[in-house]
C-alpha cells in the first residue's frame, strides 16, 4: 500500500490537467466513492466561506505564498526551541527575519530583504518556489505549484491546518501574516472547472524528536481537494478533499493517504519541475489555474511576476519563480527571484526612475509613511498596470487607488499622472482602524472616513509637493519643447476667433493673453541638482534666523503650511535606516501637547509642514507651536518655534469694505455664478515623424496613433472654483487619418484645412472643460480622490476629451464645410400647415 500511495502521489504531482487527475483517481477507485471524500474544514456548508475569499486569482495566489513564508518563519522559531505563540518569540515579521536569517542582527537594516545582497536573496529564495507547468496560453490555463521547506504538517494535522477553515492556529503568533487558516482556500474557485488542488506535506523531522505519537506522524500525507456541484438534496456547492483511510467504517470522516519516504522531489530546478528533493515541507499544486486579469504567457516576462511584485511590495522572504512550460531561452531566463517591487525599484533606480521622494501623514492619530516613485517616461509599464497608490501592511499589498488618482483636479499632476507610483506603509495604523480600512481578503479598501481622509491628505501632499511640480514642468518642457514655437500661428488664429465671438470668449479666463507656458517657480534647468547630506547640519524655519520665532496670520478656514529649510537628503524622515524624527507640540497652559495630525514632507532641501487648526480654535486665538527634529546622531534636537494668529474666515476677510456685487444681466441675482474659465491653451502640433525621421507619435505617453485627435494635459491652476484659472496644453494630431484624407480630397489650401481642424477640436475641448467646471461647481474637488475605485480607472475630463475627439474627428471638417455653404434656399420648415 505504501508504494501504491507514493506512486499515486507522484503521478498526481506530475500531471497538468483536471482530466488526467480525475482519470488517476478513477483508476485508484476514489473519484466516484463519495464516502472517501471529507468536507473541507469539516463543514458541509463551506462554499460561502471559500468563495468569498478573494475577487481576483492573483490575489488569492499571493495568500499561498504568504502561508509558505509563515511556515518557514515558524519552523525557524521552533528549531530554536521557542514556542511561536509565547512572549519570547519575535514580535514582528521583520524582527523574525532578522533573528532567523541574519543571526539575530541588531543593526538598523536588520530584517530588510532590500538590504540583502543579490546572492543571499537567491540562496534564501530556494526555500519557497513557484513553478508554472502545463498549458501555454493558446491551449488553456497553466498549473502553479508552490513549494516550501517550512514546518510541514503531519497527515493527522492536515484537517486542522492546511485543510481547515476559521481555525485560530496563528492568532497568537505576532510574526506571521495568516491568522484564521482560511485565506489559503481562496485559490480553489480559480482552479479549473473542478476546483482541483493537490496538497502534499511532511513534518520537519527535527520537530518530531521525542514528540511522535502516531506511526504516520513521520509520513508524507497527501490529498486532492475538489469542488462538488449542488445536488437535489444540497442547494449549494461544496468543497471536499480525499480522505479514504478508515472511510469504510466512518464515511466522509476518514484520514488522508500517507506513505513513507526519506525525501520527495517537491522543488523545481531551472525549467524542470519536481527535481530537487526535500526531507520535509509542503507542496500545493493548483490545476489549470485562472489567469484572468494578467498575462498567461511566460511568468517571468511581464506576466505573473509583475503582479506578485505589486502584491508583495516588500515581501518578508524572497521567493524563486520557475517557468517550466518549455519557452526556451538562455539558462538565466528560466527562473528569477521575487523580492517585491520596492526591491526591484531600488535595484534599478538609475535606469527607471527620475526621482524618489518620501512622504508622511498623520490621520486621526494614525501614522502613515510612504515613498513617491517618479518613473522616467515610459518606464512604469515594466512595474505596474493601473496601480497608482499601493497600501501595504507587513510588506503585503492590501488595496490600491488606480493611477487616474493623479490626474484628478485634487492632485493635478498632468504630465506625471502616468509616471507616479506611491507606496504607503500602514504598519503603524492601530489594529482596529486597520481592520476597518482593509478587507480581510486583502484585495480592497473599505470606503470609510479614514480612507477618504487618507486620499484627501495624499492629494494635498502631491499637489503641493515642490519636487513633483518641478518634475511635472520638466516633463512639460520635454514633451512640448520646440513644438510650441511651431504652433504659435494656431494660437494666434484661436486668439483672433475668440475676439470675434463673445460666446466663445466667455469660455476663457477674462484678460487672456498669449503667454510663456514655462514660467516656473520650481524648476530651472541651469540649477545643479540638490544633493542632501545623510544627517542635517541645519533645519530651520525658512527665511527666519535660527532661534527666532515666526509669527504668521492665519484665517480660521485655511490649512496653514510652514516651510523649513535644511541640507539633509529627501528621504530623511522615511528611510529604513536611521530615520529622522519629527515632533510637533502645541503649548497650552504652560504644558506641551503633542499634535498627532501634523504632516511633514521633505524634498530637495525644503520641508513643508501641513497641519490642521484645532477644532476648538476661535478667531483671535494665538497658537504657539514647537517643532523638534532629531536623529540618533544628535545630542540635542533642532528646535523651531512659530505662532499662528487666528483671523476670521478668508472669504469674509476679502469682502470687508466691499460693495455687494450686482447680479449678472437683468435678472434678480438668482443665477449661479459661472466658474472662472481656463487660460488660453498652448496648442502643440504633433506629427507622425519629426524632421529627423524619429517617430514623434511614439514620444507621446501613451503613444498617438493614426486615429488620435486631441489630448489635453493640465499643467496649472490650483482650484477649479478658485482664483487661479486652469491651464492646459492641447496636443493636436496633425497626421490624423481623417484630416489627411480630407486634405487629399479637398481643393482648399492644406494649411487652412489643418488650422480649421485644430481650432475646431480646441474649442470643443475647451467647451467640454467649461461644462465640467460648471457641472462640478461648488463640489469639493477632493471628492475626486475618494471616488477613485481600486480597479476601475476613473475617467477624468481629459480622458473624455481624448475619446470624444477621436470619435468626432471623422466629421469635424465635413461639418465646417457643409455649414459654411448653407443658404436661405436650403432652409425649409414644414410644421403641419405652416411652411416657410
């Protein structure tokens, strides 16, 4: 029986289709023997629990990898004679990694995989592998096998561990991700039509020394999980697993199959699966696993690897990925190490990133830190799909905003909206708020007040960030550049058209004029790049001598910003090693009260403090603040003091001694005030090829094609309802297919046709922007950020203009042509008996 069981186990491990698995089990007499199958989790109503685990196959797959990481850390803890649930065990994942994989290092970098050498990451990664076998995309879904040399389970323990639901095996262990032994079941819904999953496990022999209570404890145990459809007596589907041992006398309550073996080939090598043997550990094989939402091709080339990198942004232990489906290539193309996107970005920073900034925020006392990555043009596609803001806890992604977040009016990053990635570390959020923010499935954020506040605060940080604004304007120079000079005639014609039509002029900001689009306060190409010191020699209030007190008037309805100048590097407060510490206190009755909601962000020698006025503050109050900055090198902190004199509401202040404005026109003042218009746009002509033959279309992000017509990119204006009008660049595709076709067929001068086409699209675009402003007048612009969902790329007005212009490019010129030829004779009305 032992040899037959081992033979069946090896056969199940090596086949790659559900049909082959079923055939093997039928030959063994198990598939059609209902008594040989046991309810998953020992619950006959388990489908709702399992099916509700994850909404995406890649997210569910991550849970299997996380379980393998947990198993390795638990094993290392137990090998040292420490009960993982006892106080002597590590208190966090990072401390566990430092203790078990860095010989208990106490350095500032301890427990950070990103600080390991490439060779060490590779070496450790061989302990957790993921191999792709079976079908290539053209033939069906692949199989994924996750193997680890973790603690392993005895055959008798499998029902209470890997095959359990809602157990509390890890609830008291502080250094693991899994808690309730249920997340791992989320993959079953994505395993082919039958939900087939193979489980093989053996307990680490050293953990059984003097503890073996059953002869099978040292055996390998294995089983197959399957999905069973509803039947007449059962209204819901159910998941069961093969447990035939003893099922003759105890139907559907048997034990899993076992066999003795010193080792099993559960690990892959290069492009060969099931080659490297191990004396213990666990193998999970997912048959014909869904690839919905990500590429099913080579997992190492813009496929599964990229998704896992994002989902495990700063993974606790590296994982080795193996492509074993015969794609060929050089030896190095068969396997690679998964270390998380933060490690990848750090390793390839020079080739892919413009810059990296740190950020921090405090929301209702909850501390959140993060990194703002700005990709070089076109480089982001190798690292993410639609993700813009990633929320992580213990290195694992729990939710995200899409990158359309950066294009909303509340952020207004225009030229950088497709180049920014923000990774937020939520480890310091307290347990209860974190539970409310993150879904248990770790694949989404709940739309609660905390989420909204985080979105609004992050939008505020990004929009006002001097480093990002400088890069945004630098990108504008690179994209528009000399082409603006060639487009001056179009802008001149547009200006002339505006003067001829009061209605068209009403769309624009009063007093519009042709202007230099590059009047930047933040960027000068002649400036040398800022090079900060590791630790600061200065940190003081800007334009104030150190030791002096800054006093500023502050309207009660305005959020104050205080600027400091320093010589320290930009990641000082958020770096992993020896970070700086910022503290803000408010003096009250001779006592200092710490301010929990202050946000300090540092970029290129300028640190900006954003804070909220206390709720109990009144006009006439004086708020006295003390700001301290320190780090482990300083005996005494930098201390800066500033006072805020609270004034009345800013809008009310502006209206003092002003006469009431007259209502527009002859009405009684009941009409709504029209929002401020936009500045005269910069019109940029884009041709398929430049004079030197280079593909200009390809230089756009994303690239233009023959049907592209108009793209609008915002580059200024702080508030669509405020005093600062919005500014845009309008990119016109001068080699549009329909434009070229009409030029070819027309007897009109080509330059006139191009001018008509371009200015018609510009006016349509401006009208759409103005309509959007009118529609959203009075609404909080920051609501845009909160409405941005995890996966749905929220359409902005710029997106709508681009898609609309592509659709109407076909008829723009014919409409101009036809309407210009209309005469009185063409106008005929026939309404009942009245004719004209």
